[in-house]
C-alpha cells in the first residue's frame, strides 16, 4: 500500500517508492528501493525533499515495529493498487522511463577495468541510442521534452562512467555517420558526467551536467534534414541555418517539463567562446556559465573525434592537441580538467614507445596519466606486425615508456579500434 509521509519520518527498512519535487533535488540517482543504509536515510532527511511515498507492502510502515522481520532486500513488485486505494492514496507521479527498470544493467558503481566494463557499457550505449532516437523523434514532431523521462538514461550513463570512464566514452565515439546526431548526445552526456566529477562537482550538479549534455543539441531536430545530414561542406546559407539550432533548442526546452535552467543555458550557449566570438550571444569569459563552458569542450571533442557526414574523425590525442592550440575558444581550467578526465593519451590513441614499438592505448592509469595500459602490436624497426602484448606502463616491470603519439593514417592502420576493444 502506498502512503505519503513527511520525509523526516523515513527510517531503515522502508521501501521508498517516490519523492516529491524535481528529481534534480533528490539525493539519489534511483527511486523505488529499500532504505537499507543509514547514510541513505540521513541524506534523504537532509535533502530538503518535503514528502516521500513509501510502499508498506514491500517494507516497513510508519507504525511497524523495528523487528517485524521485513527483509531489507527488495521484493517482487506489488500488484497495482485498486482504484479505491488509489483514490485514498494516489501514487506519486512517475514519468515513463526511456530505459525501463527491468532492462537496466546492474547499478553497481564499483570500479571496473576496461575489459570488465566494455560489455556493460555496450549495452548502455545501444539502449541509449534507441532512447535518444525516440526522444528526438518526438521533439521533431513537436512533442514537449519531459526532462524527468531522461533520468533513467542519465543514471545508466553515469553509473557506467563511475565504474570506468573510458569504456562508454570510447564506445560512444565509434558512431557512424548516420547515427551521429543521436550518439553525439549520449557521448556528450557521458563526457559531461566525467568532467563534472573531475572538477569535484557534487552528484546533483553532475546529474544536471549529464542531462544538459544529453539535451544540448535537441534544437537540431528543428533543422531541415537535408541540411542536418548533408554529406558535404555546408554553404554559407546552410551554415547560417544550422547556427540557429542553439536558439531553437532553448525554445523547445523552454516549452518542456521539468527542464532545469542549467540545461536551458547549455542548449543555448554551448557554441559560445571565451573570447566572445561564439554564437548566438557572443558571450565572453565569466559571462558564460560554468556548465556551458564545460559543454563547449565536450561538444567539440566528441564532434572532431567522430565520423560525420562531411568529415572523417581525428584521432583522440591529436584532437586534444589541436584543441589546446585554439586560443580564446575554451576555458583553460575547464580544458585542463577535461584532459585529465579523458587522459593525455585517450583510449584508442596510437603511441610510439621508447623501444621503437607501436601500441594502442587500452585504459588510463589515473595516478599516472602519461603511463596508460597499452597493447603493443607493431615494430617500427622491422616495419612488421609483432605478437600483441599488453603493458601497464606505470609498472616498473614494463621497461618501456611513451615517447610520442603517432597518426594512424601515416602508418595506414585502419582497424585500431579493434585492438583496444579486445581490452
């Protein structure tokens, strides 16, 4: 039975069904779970959420004695309340999930290696792509965006990034030209979450950043399809049309439901530049909000490292090097944090070792950014492939180190992504 209670009455053993207010003010990424951790109860009471809904059929009631024997493990979902019960205690509004609870991967955020996380990240990427296609398709048809529907999607992306930031971010980079618009939104969501944590933002701000990244390009759904998907370079007139997508995105989100101010701002200002030469408002420096400065970096990085209808992707490390040279474009402190979040040598980067061997980066060592895990596969001395070997360059036993990055095109390597996906 569902019951609405003041938040200060919640206690261990209760089954939390829902919380009043915007989900951005909630202390948890998830709802509908048994309160089994005293820290969760403490966080909920300190959150400012005024009322909660509990399900007494799956956990303790307000008047239940503490030793009722109710299991702290979530039971099977209860049957929907009858109409009379619903009238007496209407359930808290629950927006339809873009990724249903039944189809979600496990919510553990324990650290995982690249190899351990790749399979789970692939599931999240595939589901996210379909969810964003549906979300953007509805936006193109004029349906208002409901930000609360995006919560499960942001949650899944954030959990994967927490387990291993490189896995989902690297997989999302492997988008095709046809699905660029949709997967770009998923990738920027993940990059924003990773960057937020690198910059020390709390979880509420992190989820806002992820949501803003997910929705930042929704205005492209108001652009003509022949311009949006044009395989060649845009004409000046076509580019002028595309420059309207931030304003249209802002207008579309303004008409939406539960869209926070931060997401509106990032949609409108992710193409601003620190020197004031961006668009649509030519804002400069501190007049651009922190999340929009973050969004600008994440948006550009994913764009230039992805295959697009009119451009072949640049490799990750050279993309960072080029971005570093664009004076006046990015906030230097935000960009520095971004490099730390993706790595000086991001996953998939081709590097040359002191030994003369070539290797592809598999994963980061967070305590040694210049010494990632790599897979050695080619000798520059013999100009021949060699048996592959995985090296952790941060280990003294590796006996090798990176002396520079290499351009895969120079060597004619076409399938580097296959090497790091075997991580």
